[in-house]
C-alpha cells in the first residue's frame, strides 16, 4: 500500500505542468505580482489604466532554423488613453518556451535606436528601443481594440527582457509603446536609417525618460521593499544619424504671464505658474478635431501636458528661436 502511494505521488510531481505549489499571478492597484517562476513585482504608473490579461500559444523558429518551438505567452496590459486612443501602452509578458532562450535576447535586431543592458530591481536586463510599424502583435492589437481603444499605426517601443528559470526557458518582457503618428513626420522619417532632426532626437530622449519612469521593479534591501526604475545603463549602442544643426527647425517655448492650467485628455493635470517656461515639444490637432494644441514640458517641474495655441498666444508670450 505504501509503495502504491509513493508511486502515485511520484507520478503526480513528474507530470508535465504539475507543481507542488500553485503559482499566483495578478494585478492589484496597478502592481503586477508573480509569486514564483519568477518571483516578481512590477509597479505601473497610475497614469495607466489596467485593461486585463491575454494568453496565447504560438510557434517560432529555433535559432538554428532546424525546428519550430512552441511558446506559451501571457500579457498584462496597461494603457494611457487620450480619448479613445491608446497613446501609450505598457505590457508585461511572461513567456515559456520548449527549450531555452539564447543569451543575446535581441541579437536578431539589426535596426534600432538603442540597445544594451541595465539594472531593474537589482537584476540585469537587456533592452532594445526601435520604431515599429504596424504597432504590436496581432493578438495584443485585437485585445486592446476590443477594449475600445485605437492603437497608433506607427510607434516607438522600448523593451526590457530577462530570462529566468533553471532551464533558462522563462522570459520576462516589459514593453513601453508610445505614439509617433501625431508628430509632423511620416513613419518612414523615423526609420533608424533616416537622418533625424533635432526635435526628433529630443523626442527620443523624452520617450526614454517617460518609459523609464512609467514602471518600476521591486527590489529588496535589508528586508525593505523598494521599487526601482531602469538605471545603470551599460554597453548602450545607438544607431541613428543626426542632421546638420543649421538644418534644424526653430525651437518654440512659452513664458507664462499668469497662472495657466495644463491639460491632458480634457482634464487639468497641473498649473504653470507666472514666470514658468514651457517648451513646445509637439504641435497637433486638438482632440475636438478643430484648432491647434501644443504638447508642452515645464522646465521647472518636468511635467508634460497640452495647451490650446490660440489661448496661449492671447495670454502669454511665445518665443520662437
């Protein structure tokens, strides 16, 4: 009887997919929790709305191209909406493969803006930033659109990835996505092989800052929980060409003459004080469909939002260099 019981337990633990402990994964208050394989917590900025989770099973070609491997993927998706548009997206993907992942997770990428390694939550991650067109995978596009949001056709992404597991067969992939289609350039103008203007370079720098500050990974120090953003960038390779400074577009900024509300998605998100300087980083059609709105960044606080051009010109000083 004891031998039969032992044999039954042995079979249970050896069956594929069976584990003695149940792995719990969930999102609570914009924080993703994974209890094991790997043990991980990722806090997403409250600007983002959690949409839910998505599962998918797909095949990919092995590195040597000799066989097809099955991947089991699960995404946890967050959006920063502007009306019905998902202007920014954060996705946390956990993926398991049949065999193992290679050491260079982005070795396939030949065109990119930046690539290298960094630290997240005290662990080494690889990162890659690049333009994508169209944006994201079919499964995630369908999921987000079914939730009522429109995704940009042209976007920039930055991915942070790390392999976990004794067999190196579990991948954590954190992706930031931000709209490029609203800027006064075609999607082809954002190709890493193109010559980028100064305002495009500044936008890339702002995107990197936005991405790094949109989520944080939990780190334990002396028993305390500390959320850390990406830092300690190492071996970063950048691939883009910069135009001659004499060809750059004029730079505009605003000197605030009286207290001015700054908006996002039709809501006031902060106020610019008298004497503040706001850099104009983007010009676009307002959400109403009429008039010009400016995306601005406060030099004093670093905060970003939108203002209406006509109101700004009427009440404040606009400088064009």
